[in-house]
C-alpha cells in the first residue's frame, strides 16, 4: 500500500519548482529497504561497544583479583578486622628473701592509627587542634607527629602515655570527632623505694625510633628497658604481647570482639640483693654526707664466696619513677644540670685512684715474686724516702715494718720500697705490678650483669712513652705502688680484688640476678661464673689476710674491734686535684675466718682529716650481724 493516496498534487520545493507528489509515492517494502543499512550499522556499533566494555571489565577484574588481589584483600580485611594488641606485663623484681621491688600498675596511653585518620587537610587540622585541648600536649609535638605518619599504616603510634582520668573522660565525650585516635590499655612500672634502688634497677620507658632499628620485633607502643637490670634483662622481662581480634567501623571504632589471644607475662627476676641491707647502706651513707656536708659517695656489698651482689648504692641518687612515667623536660634538665651527677652510678662507672686499697694486691705480688718474704723488714726512714733530689713522703712516720704491719698501718715507705725498689730490695717495677693487678681484675671490666661498667686503667712504661712522651721514672713506680699516679679503678674492681683475697684465690664475675622464674613457675638458677682461680699460692693470700686483720686489731681501723664479728680490712685515701681533697676508702670482709660479706665504701672529696668510710662500715656490719632474719 502506498504511503500517500488520492489525486496527485502539485508540490512546490524550496526553490518554487512544482513537483508531482506522485513521484514521492513509496511502498512499505521500499521504506524497509532504505532503513535496514542504518539499523545494521547501529546494531553493529552497539555490539562492538558492549563487547569492548565487557572485555574491559573482565581485564580489570582479572587485574584486581590476580595482580592486586592479595594487596586489596589485606586492605579490605584491615578496614574491617583489627588485631588490637594486649601488652604483656613485665616480670617483677624480688630481693633474695622474696620482697618485691617493683609493681605493674594499669595505665592508659593515647595512640594514633594512621589509616583511620581522614585524608582531608581541614579535618586533620581539626583533629590536631582537638588533641591539643583534650590531652594537654604541645601543639608542635602533635604537628610533628602527624607529619611523620605513614598514611596507610595500621600500626598504632604513641601520642601520650599515662593520661589522667580527666583526660580520658574528656576523650570519651569527643571520640566520635576524633577518628583514628584510640585509647591503649597497658601497664606502667612503679618502683618501691625508687631512690634507694634506682641505680640498680634502672627504669623502663617507651621505645624510641632509634631503638626500633635495633629491636625490629618491638611495636612503637612497646616499652623497653633503658637502664640497669631493666635494660640488661629486657628480653627476659618483656613477655609476649597478646591481641584481641575485633571488627571496626570506618572510623576505627570497635564494633564487636572476635576472640582473644592472651598475653604471656614476662619472667620474674630473683635478685641477689638484700633489700634491707641496701636500705641500711643507703641510710648510713646519706647520714654521713649530711653530717660532713659532702655530696658524693658509693658503696657495694658482695658475698666473696660466689660474687653475689648484696647491695649497691651510689649517691646522690634519683627517682626512677620520674622516668618510668615519662619524665618532663624540666625534671630531666634539673637532673642533668646537677653538678653532683645523680644519674651517674659511681659504684661501677666511677674511675678513681684506688689509693692504699691496692696495697694488698701489691703485697701479694711482692711475696709471689720473692721480692720479699713474710719476715722481711723495711725501715720506715722517718716517713721520707729520698732518691736524688726527690723526696717521697709517707702520710705519717712509721718504724720498721713487716708486710703484715705495713698493710695494717698503711706504710707508704714499705710499699714504695717493694714497688720501685730501695736499699737492698730491687722492687717489682711497673710491669710486674701491672701483671698482678690485671690478675686481680684491675684494668678490665668485671662483666657484672648491668650496663655502664668502666674499665679503670693500669699504665705501663710503654704507654707513658707513647701517650705522654716521657720515659717511666722510679717515681712513677713509687706512686703506682700506693695506688696513685696514673692508676684508676672502679669501686667494683677494688672490692672484687679483695673478694679474691678473702675467699682464698678465686676471682668471680659479680652477679645481681640470682634466678629467673617463668610464668609457669619454672625457676632457673643462673650459674656462678669464675673469671680465674689458683693464680696465687694460698699461703701468700693467708699472709695478706692476716695483715688486713691487723688493720682492725692494731692498725688504722681499730674502731671496728667492738663489732660482734671479726673484721679484716684496708683503709685508703687518694689525693686528687689541687685543693688538698681526698677520696676516702675502706674495703673489708667479715667474719674474718669464714667471710660471707665483703664491703667497700667510697666517700668523695673529703678533707685530709681521716677515714669517713670506716664509721659507715661499722654501722652496717653491726646491724647486719645482729639480724635474726638471715638464712645464710
């Protein structure tokens, strides 16, 4: 059927020409033939577009699943599931009788989860400002922390530790406006009698970035031992963190818990320390300093039978709870600016001229090398030994002495003679003195199980030639023989050398920790370690011990005769500087026949008047050997 019916009409085109409308008559079949090429082209275009679109989708799906699947799966899980760390409580310190020296207290820290922070600068700036007002932290600290965050990290980063209850309540009222900010439940240390034990125990604190490089298995929110036993036994004390698996929302808030792996607490340490003895030594030293208007002192008490450290005190001291709680810049500056150096552990880090405390070792060397025997007599020379134009003076005039008397009376002329030689006695010379001093532990670390130990120094003629540019003179031998000149030693080294004399010839490694007790209650006793033994004839050491006993019965420490036990010891004064100041020493052991304690007391910077260390020793021994709670 035609599209148009009826009589043909005349139709004018746009140019005014008449066209017969019959010419425009088209059948339906003709119209279909004309439209099909257009339909076919359009359908082909749609098919090709759809094909390319689906191929693109398949390629993208394949890329996301095969190439990036693991990465995006991990991110997706982390966006919904988190393992929230439950920190392990650190092990506890106990003294040898079971008294705890530290406790773990619940604490709450504030942490940032970088991946949960908003990406928009305005929102992050708003969070920074709110953190400053919520937790009373310095604005620059917050700004620097945010600038250092890795945007996609899920590891918490510490903002502030041990927040107050007021800060916690304020945060809980604002936490919906603080995405990426969380509270972190942990524990903090509280040290009992902190000032008394601080140099021994040290302290723990939050790990720093530079420490993370050395301990990659730690988290940025973990604590680590910084000083003392806390540091040297950190791996034993720290335990193993647990975690809670939880589902979180887009803001990082926990929606529900999905299970807990409990933490494993760290092992406890049972120390060789006697807490009551430590307090007694501390109190007596503190009292002495106050009476004499002095500032610095140190003392160590050990068991000469095995090297167990019973007490170690260094004054002035400090409060290690300040560090455990995150010390303020003001408090830290006060400690570091103090000229008396309260953070310095004089007992094992201080290097001093040992003075006459070295004489028992020099006497041992002279007897062992046959420079003298137990009956050799040396003239006191009226207290002055002259070599050419040089005079070497004694602290007082002595008569003729044997080795026992010389030890008891601290006869410098005797030790000048056996050290450098005089009259008919050849003398040891520095090389042989150094040999025996090294054997007794001078000039090297003892290896005690706490950090910061100094080495001390024993010179030699070759060292002086190379370092000072001078040859070694006989006067250097004389000074070395009485513990002066270039020689330095730590209180720990001096005491350990006297331990060796007291116990008959065994040099032990000092130990503060006695046992490790695991969470399951398994106790591991740490072995006694011998550095060397049998290097001196026991008969020679007996002679030296007898001389040290005479120090108390008829020598420079007769005030100790009144004690309930027999004591042997050696006094010492060592000059330093140019102000007629000396360091006062007393090293001793008791009971004389079967010693269970050896003690050294150092009083820094006293005048020339006498032996301030002896009264401290007397008070401590009198108290200790009158106790009824001992289990020796």
